[in-house]
């Protein structure tokens, strides 16, 4: 349950905002799907209710963006192939070729989109074209080590998930493990969040943590972090695909 603040003539009214997810068996439905949706529309309009209705077998088309590190990509591809992730991976794009053979082995089209500081706008246009061509519903940044432009972030609002190798909001930006090591943290983590124009500040979907101590080196933290990153990202993609995530301002509501 969340709340909205309504201001009118200097009077502040607290209006509750309810989030809900309902799964039901339609095999005994006595009307067509279109008639059922029309009835929901009539109910929703006077209540100012926003809703989505989908068949459980309908899964989103997903494009994965990756740079050189492949641990998150391996996890997503493996879980998808085994049926754990209710998605359809339609393409993998990268600014490098390091993950091409892995992608080919899984039978997924690989798109090499090289990038320089002078070709960023052109490369991002290619990304948008690829998403449109693949009829993609979601872009997953699986350690795609590039900062998306504000324009692209806005166009992908609520449709792009990033994995950050830190327990946000701590240690944002580059080299978070080095930052964490310098501060002597006692836990390290990874955060999957929606992409926004504000770097590493999008609504958080899933987080994973593990305890460490003063004996851990940066290298050990990085290796342990790889497992956390892969787990957090896969979990975030799964619950997004199941439509269990509602964006509520700068936060998310995760439904059962």
C-alpha cells in the first residue's frame, strides 16, 4: 500500500494507492477475452485504475546488452534455456566481440555494435532499431559497461534493467569494490534496478549481499561479487517478466 498526497486550497489529503496482482483460471470463463476486458475497462475508468491483463504463457522478448564480462550473461542464458526464466531472449548486443561465441553456442543472434566517444548517438540509434526489429519488451544491461544517454534512458523508461556491482545506494559509479574495500565494509552486494537518467539511482528491484571481513582482498570481493550480480539480475528479470514489479516514484512495489 502506497499513498498519494493531494493538495487543494492548502488542504493536504492522503489518498491510498493500492497495488495488487491476481492470477485466475479462465477455463470456465463464460464470455470472450475481449468482453472480459471491456467489463474491466468499465470498472477501471471511474476508479482511475491502471491495469494490465495478460495470458500467463505470454512472455516478454528480451535483448541483453553486455561488454566483456560474461558471468551475468551466462546465468541469464542458462536459466532461460532451463525454463527458469519466463522470457524469450531474442538477441544479444555488445560493443565488444568477447561474448560472441558464447551467444552463438546458445543459438541467439549476436549483434556487434562498436562504440567510440564520437559514435555514441549513432550506436544508440542502432540499439533502438534492434529493439524495434526484435519486438523487444525489455533491455537487460548484463554488465554493459557504458552509460546510456539521458535520451535513451527516457525512451526506455521502465523497460531497461541494469545490474550494479554494489549494494546501492552505497558506492555508486565506477570501481565500487575498490570503494567498498577502502571503507572496510562488512558486507558486499549487488543491485538490480531500472535504468534512469540519474546514474545508478533508478528504482531498485532486487539486491543480494554476502558478509566479508578485513581479510578479503579486492580480488576476492570481485569474484564473490560476480555470483551476487548474476543472482540479483536473474531474480530481477524473472519478477519483472512475471509482472510482479510496480514502479512507484523512485521506489518499486514487489507483488507476490
